[in-house]
């Protein structure tokens, strides 16, 4: 299992920005960010492959930017124009492919809280 360590997150007012980072102990084909709000399922926010293929949830397109540094095994999520509905615990994940990651069978970080106040 790949070990994932997240950093970033916190409290911000609506319209503000936050950045999340994730460092992996080894290289994996797909890395991504998921989020889970209380009482809701965990959903994909964005994912990026080693080759730079990127997928975003519709709700964050145009506001969030995912990137990765393959040499350093790191991934970042820049979140702009944040909304109260973006409030959730954000999890870093890594897996050999997107299907494995979506099924929850990849590696997971401990989660970091993002709170957006109105």
C-alpha cells in the first residue's frame, strides 16, 4: 500500500482560496482528491494520471485545479472561488487505475478538513 500524507485545508470565507497537497511514498498511475460531507457519500473531486489526463467533478470545473509532480510523487489541488457547499473532509487517494480508486480499493490519506463559511 502506498502511504499518502495530506496537508493544507482549513477555514476560509466564501469566495476565498485554499490549497491542498498530497505526498505519496511511491508512484502510482492515478492520484485524486475525494471529499465527504457529513451524512453524504464520498465523491470524486478531481483526478490526474501519470500522463496528465485530468478529470473534474462538474461542480468544481473552472474553480479547482489539480496538478501533480511525478518526480516528487506529489499532487496539489488549488481551490478558488470556494462555496459553502465545498465544505467537507477532503481525502487524497492513489491507485493503479481510476476504476480501482473509485471503488475505494486504492490507498487513502487521513483526510483534511475544508470549511467554507458564508
